[in-house]
C-alpha cells in the first residue's frame, strides 16, 4: 500500500476547495451552491428577468425547457445543441443554440456559441453564466456566432443549484476558511426557505443536539415542501430570495424525493426515507453522528434496518457483508449492492460510489485514528489511497494536469473539473462510469449532456474526508482545524 503523505493530502484538499469555490453563485444578499460546472446557458428578454429560459430547467411537471441533442466530444473538445421551447403565450424566446467548447493546454476554455434559429422575433440576450455572450432581434441574420475564452481551470456554475446539499457544503467551507461574507449569503438563502438541518452535518461535527435518528426525519428533506413547477415554485428563481431583484440564472434542483412527493404519490418522502434506512450512505452518516454525540464507538442505538447496532458494527458491516461481495470492493464502497431491493441489478456491485466511499473513509478514520481500532485504520488507509486516485485532474502525487479517464471514452481533458472527486467509478479500475439504475429514472434531466463526472455532493464529502484523515492520521490541518468531527 502506498503511503499518502501529509503534503499530498494538503495539496489535494486545496484542489478540492478550488473546485467547490467555483460552484458559488451570488446576488446582492443571497447565494447558492451550483450542482456542477456547465455551459450555464440562459436566454432572456432585455430587462425582463421573469422571462428567463435556463438550460436544464423544466417549465411544468416533467416538460423540459430545452432539448439537448447532437452531443459529440473528443479528448479536448465537446459540443451540443440546446433547443429552447415555446411554453407560454405570448411565446418566450425559443432559440436553437449550438455550443462548442475547446479545452486549451493552459486550462482555458474557448467557447463558440452559434444561434442557428429562433422562433421568436423579439429581442433576446444570451448568457453563459453571468457573461453576456450577445443579443439578437427579429432582424438579426441567422446563424450568428460568438467566440470567447473563459477563466482558466474554471467552467461556469450550473444554473441548477441544490440547497440540499451543495449550498450547505459551501457554507461550511467558507466558515472553515473565514470568508464569513459568503457563508452569510448562503445561510440567508437556507434560512429564507426553512432549511435547518442536512444529513451531512455529522461529517463537520455538527448536529450533536439532534435526535439519534434525525437523518430519517422529514426535516432533512425540506425540498419536498416546495412546488417544483416554475409557475408556483417557492424556491428562489434566479437568486430572488425574499423578493430580491437583479439576480440572474438559477433554479432549484428537484430531487427524486421532491418529485415523488409533489406528483401526488403520497408515499414520496416516506418511501425515500424508507430507502435511506437501507442505504449504506445514510447508515454510515448516522454512525458518524452517534460517534460525535456520544464519543463512544460501541454506543448502542436503534439500527434503521431493525434491531440495534453500534458505530463499530456499522463499519464492520461496510467492510464485508454476508454476500462476500462488499460493500467494500477493494477500491471503494459500491453504489447499492446485489441484494438492495428493487433498485439494483447484478452489475451494481461493480460500481463504486464517490459519496459513500468518502463517508466510509471518514468513519473508518474516526474509528481507527481517534478511537484506536486497528481494523479501521487499515480500511481508512485503503479508502484514502483509492480516493486520491479518483480526484479528477490531479495526478500522483499532486500534479495538476486536468485529465481524467472515462470508462467508455478513454482519457479526457476537462480542466473545469480539476480537484473534483468522481461521482462513481468501476471496480477494478479508477475510471469514471456512466451508471444509471432504476432509481435514477426519477432524476431531473441533465443540464449538460457531455461529460459531467462529478458534482458538489461528491466533492464536498471528499474535501471533508481528506481533512479528517489529515487531522487524525498526521495531526495536521488544512486549511484550518475548524469543523473537524
């Protein structure tokens, strides 16, 4: 086993912080955490932000604002066509836009945006993120193109934001590094919409005043209380929380939990909580919560699957279950497992999950290096060794190159994902894999249909797992000692 030095860990933590910081998007008084870097395409009528059209958003139910077609990519380029729909009367802007990105060796991205056609004769402005690309009106001769370069090693934050969980992660990040102005704006958004707790609080040593089973209560899934359609959406559209105007670009990610709850399917949230009680992610997070709360790896509490358990017992279960096939695959924690009811198939054992592996690494770090469990020390070391190999764009020991490996498409140069942890990877390799299960059918459509190997959730848990391991294994801290469980 390769020893991961504190110097390498420190660099990797900084790179993860860099990636997460790039997901921050703000207005005058509010902010949110975007889901991932994307083109962030937005069109609007000049001065009429209530007529914004955002790639990836749906206007009602499951009807997308945009179709994304003709997707193609290579090692250092990609392109796709965004076709916006007319969904209102009078019709809103409905252009057909082709966007090509060419990834330069210095980490910059060259964008070429072409408006191929438009079904509305009125003036419209076109943005990528907050960058105004250009304008067209009824007299503009189409097609018309613009080219420009973005910030090196950065994409645009997605229009899509997640209050559960990316906005929480960014708030904790900025509190850790002392950027209270940004943390305050993020907290203002969470407060405005009643988000009081999150399942990832234990990773940051928070929530010890909460009930043992708080992760399985309705309050952790606040988004289920909001209408997901544009017309009645109570989440901020753009960044207009509290009626603030002048914000551009943003819509709340509607999770599978909220989608089922708001579709009239009564068991929506309760069904998801039932699933979470059997999902190793929430069970490991609860074990960390119990460790934080009682300072005892053998404290007995009610197992959400039935009976009783302890944090140490949860770790042993994650290391090897009674099927002999995981959850630990040797290089990660698998996504669901062969015996997971309804939501898995025979190949799921082969898919390692970024968030689950990160939480496993943190749990084993606490047991092994804080509570001196020798078995857990071995698994903590093994998990961290795997995780440093799935940080996009950072070669061993800590050399930034912007490259990652896709299981289907080979080596790809995508500098905007540098520092991020893969969302999942195939067992037996460290290659990103596009994996969908039956459960993923309920997910909101993608905002970018090229390669998006990660998101804020996978990278936020990676950031904290690395910090916790550095703290307890080497008695060093990065960037500070704040919010260590």
